[in-house]
């Protein structure tokens, strides 16, 4: 049991013949960690960190784009579906990925990492080998699932493989109530019996799952991932209607086809899956992170400058990039990515609303709002996906932004200047909007509680420093 209140430092070190992320507190390395300690040591290590930004620099150069977090997580969960090895290339080095690796290890997934990067901001991702030879535990406890919503998605694969699972109801970013009703609809359609017991979802299908027709009443990325993963190891055909079309769903579907499932309709809202009794191992490369791409593109549009985003693809975020162009930025394709420029011109106001893919992504809403705070006029941003995703508004106001909230809409009156201030990171995407605002602001901005950023942005400070930003992490 941890007893120190000092911050923990996480290190990747050799341990029992492999490499593991282990915490050191007050110089003592911990090799046995109870799950109840996990939240505490990670928070200790990260809540202390702050990010200091001196605004006003133009961004020039190139930034490598990492593998997509939102594909990496469900791809890791796909390892539960087979006793063979799943190799995932271009994995981003993120806190959420590390947390999920620990959760999967609890179920019996062997996990090793090769190809550690020579430089922190190198475009080469890490390669993960995941093998779930035997599932040793079908319970996903509250202490783990409450820390990352996507870990709830283990429910379907565990039932498909083992005939039962007991998974705590999820947590994650505090951006609304985020129900799980559609996940349960999907599991029932595949023949699972569902009970709720003490905050846990208990799912049983002693004879395994069977194909079925799943009709989603609302577009849900998570429920589509969960249904797709489970259906791949269910007997017979499953049809998913009103499926989410996010590129990460297509990436997972592609990996599942390599593992032996047959999936038609990839990229459309109707997916037809022929499940298999047994899935095989496979090797898959995670697609580039469109949210990271869009975030840096908006940072360049915000500060002015000329940056090449390497290793990404425009079609992953056409709507968001079109919006940037409408605000006065230039976006062009390069051989291996995209180039974003804004030289001299002011920022034009533009009203947008968030929509499921291919619409404007909710995960870029906060960043776009940061950009609009300096536009030469008024814009309106409507958030249609999550009901409580405006927590960045009060923090942006601390820098001098003028934003009025009314229901699901925010009206932003562009101001001539923002001024650096102390702000608090509230959720993952909101946090990075504060980074963009800090880069635009005069003087010093200090962002507290940056552990949210570490969940989804790999080497953020290094990548931004590399293109001329004045940004540094203050540890402890
Ligand atoms: C995923 C992404 C997240 C992104 C979101 C929307 C990952 C790891 N996370 O989250 O970054 O912001 O998609 O693009 O990929 N809903 C229900 N019932 C359900 C499930 C969802 O009503 O059973 C609702 C949610 O409350 C929300 C909407 O559906 O209003 C969309 O949520 P969903 O697409 O499921 O988001 P996540 O998968 O959690």
C-alpha cells in the first residue's frame, strides 16, 4: 500500500523479464500495486504538473502526428477476442493507453512494447504485442473502469470469448451523463442476458453470442465499437444499423477482418458482420490521429505561421479543415501530410455545429472556440453531441474571451487580445483549447491539472516547442 503523499514518477524499466511502467515515490520503486492505489499514485504524479506558456509566437516547421488514441483503445481491446498475438504498430504513448494496458493485463492479456522511440517527438509510434492466451478474470472493477470510459468496451469481447463478464459502469471525462443504454441494446441483440448488480453490468451468454440485428437510435462511437468487436466473435451474421462512421470504426473493422471476421459496409452506417467461432492474431497499423491533427491545425490558424503536419491525411477531417479555410487559413496537401498556413490575415468568424462523422467533430469544438475568441466578429458554436461540453468557456473567459452560453450554443464575440492568466484544465479536449488560447494570449498562461492532456496528447510540449512555441511543463 502506498503511504507517501509525494508525487509518483512513472518509469519504463526492466521487470520480471519484460519492460513495465512502474511508479517511483520518494526514490522507492513500487513493483506491487493494489488496484486501489492506482488512481492515487497517478493523480499524485500528474495533478502537480503545470504547463507554462508565453504567448505570441508564430508556429513554423513540422509536427509529426501520432497514431489515433480513439482507434488504439478499441484495437487493444480486440486482443481479448483471440488467443493469438495481436501486433499494433504506430501506437501513441499516452496515459489512456497505459491505463488500458493495465486493465487488460488484469484480464490476462500479456503486453510488451518494442520499438521505443529514439526521440520523444519522432513520428515512429511504438509497437505493441498483445496476447490473451487465457482470460484469467472476466471482471473489470470499478477502480479501473471509472478512470477511463472506453475500458467499459471490454464487456462485449469478454462475453463473446468467455460467455460472461462483470464490468463496472464507466467514468471518463465529465462531459455529460454519457449513458450506456445502447451498449446494452447491442449485447441483448447478440443474445446476452443483462443484469445490473451493485454498479456492475453482468452479462451472460453461456453458449456464446449469436449474430443479430442491432438498430441504434442515436449515433454512438462506443456502442458501434462494442457491437462490432462482439459480433466478430458471435455465431452467424450481425447487422448494425445507424452505426457511427468515424474513421476509427473503419480502422478497427479493418483489423477485425485481418483477424478473420468478414465485414461489409465499412465507412457506411450499415455494417454487416459474419462472425467467427475463433479469431486469429494479426498485425495492424493504427491510423493517424485526426483530433491531434485538427488541434495543431487550429493552433497554427490561431497564432499564424506555416506548419506541415506529417503522417496525417486530410480526408480524416475534411469538415474541420474546410472550417479553418473559411476562417482564413490555407490548407494544402503535401506528399506525407498537410500544410497549414495563416500569414498576416485576420481570423474570420464562422459558426459551426458539432455532428457525428463526417460532420464537425465534438472533439475539436473547444479548440475551434479558442480560435474564435480572436475572430474579427461574432460566431456561434452549437454542441449537439454532449450536453455538458462547455467547461472550457469559463477558463477561456479568464484570458479575456467574451462568450455567452445559452443551452447547447455558445456565442463568441471576437476580442482584439487575450491576456495570459492561471487556468484549470477540466477535460481532455477542453485542456488543449486552453493551450491554444495561451499560445495566442499576451504574456504568461499557467495551465493547472494537466493530467487530462496526458491522457490524449503525446509529447504535446515537445511537438509545440519544435515549431517555435514557448511552452514548458513544470513538474511537481
Ligand atoms: C467517443 C470518443 C470521444 C468522442 C465521442 C463522440 C473514444 C475513446 N471516445 O466517445 O472522444 O467525443 O465518441 O465523437 O473513441 N450515448 C447514449 N447511449 C449510449 C452511448 C452513447 O445515449 O449507450 C450518447 C452519449 O451520451 C452522447 C452520444 O451518444 O450524447 C455520443 O456518444 P458516443 O459516440 O458513444 O461517445 P463515446 O463513444 O463515449
